[in-house]
C-alpha cells in the first residue's frame, strides 16, 4: 500500500475583492510516497506546498481529486488518520504557559500508543530546556517542540513542514539524523523544505511545484538530468592539442576555450551505462596525463538540485522563499 497519495488535486480560494476570479492554489497536483520513503516537496511561496500539506492532513477538503493516508480518507476517517499521521507545521501555535515536558506529555496522552515523552525531548535536543515554558523558547526551540509533538504518537507517516527553520547547523544535523532514523524504522516522511542541502541529503525523490502545478518529479539526479545540466571541469593549459584531445572523449560533450582557459562540459549519461561517460574529472585527468599535457587550476563543478530548480522554474528557490 502506498503510504501517502494525492491524485489530481484541485483547490481554489475566493478573493476578497468582488469581481475577481478565484485563486487557483492547486491544479491537477498528484504525488505518492511509499512506506519508509522520504519524499521532498519544493516550490516558491505561493506554489501550493502549504495547501498540499493541508489537504493531506485533512485540514482542508479538495475541490477535486483524492487524498489517502495509509488507505484512509483524512476527512472521512479523521480519527483513524490522527492515530497514524504526525504533522509538524511551520509556525505552530501552542499553549505558551506550558513547559516543553508538559506539552509533550500532554500530547502523548492523546494516543493509545506512543514513544516515551522524556526520551523524545532529549532526542530533539530540548533536554536542557525541558522545564522552560513554550513562550520563553527561541524560534528554533519552538520548532523542535513541534517536531516532538508530531512524533510522540509513534506515527507510521509524518509531514514535516520546514523542519529546520531557525535551527543552528548542529541542531539542523541532529534533525537530519532523526529523519534518517525514521526512515530506518519504516516511517514515511513528506518533507517540505527550502533548504536544498537538506532535500538532497534526505529525500528519495522530490516533487517540484510551481504556480499550483507539478513541473517535475524524480530523484535529485533525475531532476538535474531533466534540466539538461551537466558537470563541468575548468582548467588552464598552454598546450594547443588539449582541446582536440578532450573533445574526442566519450565523457565530454564539448569544450569551450578562452585562451589558456578551458571549460569541459560532460556528456549526457549513456543509456547503456557506458562507464567511460561516468567520472568527468577522472576522464579529463587521465587523458591529459596520458598525452603528457600539463594542466593547472583544475576545478570540477557538479550541477545541484538548486541549479535544476532554477532551470525548471525560472528562478532560484532562495529568491522565492
């Protein structure tokens, strides 16, 4: 059974001004996440990420399409879904006078089964702040409380919205480790994030939303390939034979020369998995060494998921955040 399913979702919102057409938040959005997978959702503000999460969590009803959480309808089977789905939303509002420990213990009491509240408080890095009232916590600490509350019922699937917003690098990596532990335990995770490093490290596959529609989906490597992006090696050499030598390599698509500076672009991956198309830097270095060509200032640049997002949507995610 697929853990999280959204099929052909459509959602519109009325505008406050008379005569204005409804705003289309989602237009034929579909995604699926298998058991134990970590799936990412990327998109600029207004792309439809929050609406997608709200529909999956049952907080809103779609105008069209279908949502299922472990085979359950999050609206019709709301009680059962709450027992199997944990949701951490960005900017959650909690009782400010309760301490971290009190909040986690309170939420644990809502479930017939769950995890030990005190151990979970330690696991999310809030042990030293266990007796601090929620209203006295920093933004990053409040975020970690929200994560703990999403996990205290030992859900089989969890939605994490901007998991590491406001966290320092050490706390961020601790949260990444937590997600990796969830995957190892077979928990399904849907991760909404603006942090490309986070998505590339954690997610088995990614869905990119833009203006309420799915523009691409796949692994990070597949999205880079779909965007037509290739690795490049930049080097300097005074040997005039280098351009012709490197242009003839199976791993090379083309070579641009500006004086002694060469930019070597890698070829598209071969359908037959030809190993000679693999490591561009190794192929370039081996060919130059075999021919006795001396090169300096050699640098490899691999295209990133951020580059793919820019190509596929027209603007970088950082500008859209």
